[in-house]
C-alpha cells in the first residue's frame, strides 16, 4: 500500500531483527516490478550510496542494510515468496544473487503477522520459496493468540537477551546457485594467486556459495575480528582475489578482477582455524572447548560481525564432505556430531547437521540441516522516498 504526497511517496514497511541482522521487510505488491525502478527505490530507501546511510533506513553496516520482499507464493510447494536484497553502503548496488539466513528467520513471523500465512498454535510451519536461489526453506515459527511469538528463553550469540526459538530448516538448499554441492566437482581445488601462492580451497554451494581456506594459509591466526580485517587493505585485497579467483572458476565472473562488478555478493570467503580462546566483539570470553573450530566470514569484502545463517549452513555441509578444508579442521569425532559449534566474532553458533555416506562427488547425503534463531518486529510504519528518485 503506497500513497503520494507532493514531493514524496510513502511505502509501508516493517523494521525487523532477524537473527543477528536487521532489515526492512516490504510487501512485494507495494513495490515496482523487478528492475531498475525497484532498485532505485530501494537504494534511496536505504540511503545508499553513503557509508553513513544518513538519509535512509540503512544502519551503516552490511548486516543492517538488508531488505526482505515478501508476497504470495508463485509455487504450489510454498506458502510465500521471499526475495532478499543486499544494499551496499558506499556503492549504488542492490544485489539479489544470494540469500541471508538471518533475515530469513524474520520472514515467517512477518508473513504470519501480515496475514499471508494462517497461524496455527503452538507452531506454524511456513514454507518459504527464496526467489534468489529457487530453493525452499521451512521455518518453524512459535505462535501465540494468532501472532508470531516473541518472548522465550532462547539466546543467540550477537543478540542481547532471549526470544522465542524459530528453527530454520535448510536441508532443501543444496546446490543453491549452481545445482551442485561442489560446483567444481572437487572436494578441494588449487587457486593460483597473483603472488604465485598456490592456495588449497574448497568451494561449496549449500544455502549460499562459499570458498573456504585455512586461516594459516593466508597468514592469519583465525581469531581476528572485523576491525582487524576491514582496515587491513592488503588483507582485504588478498581476500577479494581469493573470492574473485573462485568466482571465475565457477562462472560467477568473467575475470577475477571483475568480481565486485559482476558478482558483488557471492561467493563468500570463510577462513577456518582450530579452536582457541578469544574475546567476542562485546569483550566476553569464549573458551576453546566451546567450539569445534573458528570461522570468519567475509562478504562484500567486509568481515561479518557474527556469522551469516546461510554461511553456517554451508559450513556445516562442507564439514561433512570428506577431506574438504572444513572437514580437515575437525578433531575428536566432531565430524560425527549432529550439532556443530562454530566460533565467530560475536560468540558461538550451534547448528544441526545430519548426513550419511553416499557414493557421489561429495561423499555424503544431507538428512538434516538447520539452525535456530530469534526474530522481533521493531517497527511498523511508512518510509518516504522523494518522488523524483522513486517511480
């Protein structure tokens, strides 16, 4: 529902926290059709390009510069369609190539409260068609008196307090963009960097596409945080090259040097390392015994402040691929556990992964893959965009 004023157009919106991200949730029929007009509207709505996003709803970080567009499903096997859009900060870019698992956690509650899905107590199953990847996610949303439940005792690292637990089932997202868990057909590949270094990596495509490497192979300890990474221009350039070389290898970019123009969102880069004690962004101690390994995720050439939900799903799947970079990192029977614990800058994330051996490229089949999040509607209202910069 949109309305016009002499100089601005008003569009209804909801500001929601989904997991460790925050974004603007919109009804699809309130927006122009996909294309340049929609992108221009979303850019102006978020205040991009501007690192402060001072004239829009963006929150100056990639994890708070996200958009969810939701409408009736175009598929018989889903309840709703959901399109994820990532707004860049300092570039006029709206990227649709991947999904955000944290923002996805808010989609089910939004759809229930908006009347797009009929609520059933105590838990409503919402089948979500993610249009970015063409895959189905299933959200188990607690409901009370016909509304998505907010209060609960479930806590996630990176979010203060507790909330109602929403389980996100990702077992149907294998081969999200390429149609294959291992896009190259290999459990490890060698990327030859411009320095001459031959870097061993694993490229995996579950929920989103990730190129994995070892922290030590790129001169890192593995416990670095966003401040250590984002302001180290030499390191950022090296990570961009790794991302670009992987993107070129799997056809996401025509040349590694053009990855930021041709595929700004995917693939992510994740470097992994052995468990060790460190302090979170909030200064809280994390012990080595709390995790199976450490992981730092890089997207759009910046380090994620916690862990992307889709990133955790790809990490979990890759951990079960024999001899992959992630699998090699596991010790003490962690590859057999049904709960994988990932140490990230804001704490530890626990994800569910169940697989069985199979005679295929990846050596396994996924039986269960998911993680629990919380979500909360923060604000309903109207966002205004100058008419000359909207339709």
